[in-house]
């Protein structure tokens, strides 16, 4: 049958062919896990074919159930452990085996950090042909209840009793049926069951696909009584009725948060009631700073780790009284303003106009007048080249996952005297960091002095990191 053209197959043959490709038709298999991939899955081989196994660790022998069949590889879920890794722990969350929000809860904390550091080292060597002179200790903090920002899916599923709220399942694209989340800020993470019940009562329950959480990040000893502010932004595909607005206001009031709606793109985010307009913020007490942000501004998701990350970046950058510093992808001033505390001048550049406006406001809020901000396209090499006209002594890079390729390319066309002496590179992608480090070291003569991970997302496969390069 496999040799026949598809159009010549009978209906029964087509149905049989489809059944053969269904994971449920394949019996569980015994596998030995050889390694771990970048998504946190165990890697095994069966009859020469790679099988990616969720919830499995290197060295383990498992019985796994197939979840997806592919041409070049298959996917499976470990369900029984014949030999266990010494690094296996019991997940704290009851949904850990289903929810795709955290894929490493079954791994001990120390091993999670080791895995992420090893992944960073592998990317630097394999893609960047680079190895730091010194590895630094991971920047890490308490791994539970840390997420002050999150985007939660919402779906009305009558067969499951109403509205679901949470992250996608590990296998497939369905929404996981959660009742709580151990990594979200507790004010929301421990109230998901209540949120589901309340959202099921909405008239628009089938037309509300997403909720975005945004929480302030004040440290306990710096918070004012009214600083525990936060917001839920409800994405709604149709206009909300007055009754639905009242229900959402009641839900968010019970969580002591603010309620925002979003009818379209990011520019449509607005409070559902004027009384719910809130400006959130976080502190950087090492630098005497308080930064503010709005419900749809980008901020780091882990405020405790962010404080330590900023402190380490400044210790590496070593800005001095007469230094000129360039901060590219500056956002709302997370690094720019701390740098301004000791540098002579700081120039922050960002592609998002709203973030730049917020950064300027934060400079005024903190009475900082030795920094300036500009909106510019940092994916354009010619634009980036012009930013070095002031001959900065130091450069801080904090790009998106795509990296800073245009910046590195621009620097290749600068005179050597215009190149900064020190570069601190904060990365959310080991691969793009490695490629940029290769350009900086091989083409521009920088040396990779230090590198290490920043565990911004405990229990996930995301690897954030920081590197110091010097000429």
C-alpha cells in the first residue's frame, strides 16, 4: 500500500494509514536517556530513530508513551522509571507533567543551574568558537512565585466545565487545565481556580483569549503601603457588555489588582474604569532608584534576579566619572539609570517609542540629568554605526532573542579608536550571544573575560546569561 499514489488509495486504506500515524496506536516503549535537548527533554534512540522524551533525565531508563510521531523523530512522555537519576526530585506543582510552562520541575535546583551553564558553554564553543577566561557563579534567587509578568491563555471548553486559564500543554497546543501555578506571583498563581469560575460566568467567555499579568516589584523594605499594585489585562475580541465589565472588575478587586482591557493591539490597552488606572514600579535599592512602568510596558519577569543582574552588570562595566556609556536596547532605563549614577554621560537607545518615553520619565523621577534617550532602529547597521560617534568608553547590550548582529556589523566599520573598551552583553538566547561574541572576538579583537547564567526563569528551559568582553 505504501507504494501507491495517495489519490489511488481506497477510503479504508487512507483510514488505516492515518491510524498508523496516531501515537495512541503505538505501545509504550522502554528507552535509555542519553542526553538532554535545549527544550529540557531527554534524548533517546530506538531502532536508529531519535525520540525526545518529556520528564526524563540523562542516565534514566524509562517506559514512555508516544505523544507525537514525526518523520525524522518521535516525541514521548516518560510514565515509569526503571532507573532514576540522582538529580530527580518530586515536582512541587501538581500540573508539572502536563503544563508546558515549566519543563524542569522534576530536576533538582543545582542540576537545573548546571544544565543551563553547560548549554551556554556549548553554544559559546560550538557557535562562537569562544570560551570565557572565567566562569562566574549563577545569578539566582528563590525559584517559586517569582513571575511578576506572564501571558496566560484563556479558553472556554464546555466539556471541561467552563473556562481554562494557564499555559499550553507540553504535548500539543491545547491549554493545560490548571488550578494553581507555583511560579506566578502568588496573588494570581494561587487564585487560578477562582479566576476560572469567575470567567466562566462571563457572557464573552468564548471571546476572551488571553490575560496578561503585570505586577509591581518593590522589595519589602522599600515598599510604601500602596505599592503592592498590579494589573490584569484582558484581551477581548468583542466589546464587553456592562455586566461583563462589572464581573471583571469584581474579580480583579478581589485580587487587589487593577483591571485593564485590550480590544486590539498594544496601543488599545486601557483601564476598564478610570479608578483602575495604575502606574506600577520596582526598586533598585543598590542605586537608590525607583522605576515606574505601565501595564503593557516590557520589564523583566523576575524582580529579585533583576536587581542582582543589574548590580553584576555595573560591577563588570565599571563606569567612571568621566566615561561616556552607550546602552543599546535600553527599554525603560533598567541599566541606563544605574549606570548614570557613576558615569559621566549615558546614552540609551531603544526601538520602542513608548519605552523611551517611560525611560525619560524615570530619569526625571529620579532627578538624573546626565543621560539621554533616543528611539532608533537597532536592526539597521548604518543607524547603529552613527550611535558610536560619541566614542563611548563602555557599551551595554541587552538585545531580544535575535541578538545584536546589526550592532556588531556596525562596529566592524568603525575606526579602532571609536570602539568601546568594555562591553557587557546581557542575553536571553545562548545561540545569538555566541554568534555575536564570535564577531566581537574574531573580527574586532575583543577578549571574552567572563560569562555566566542569569536564572531569570527557574524550572524552565530558558537560558539567560551575561558576558564581559574587553579590548
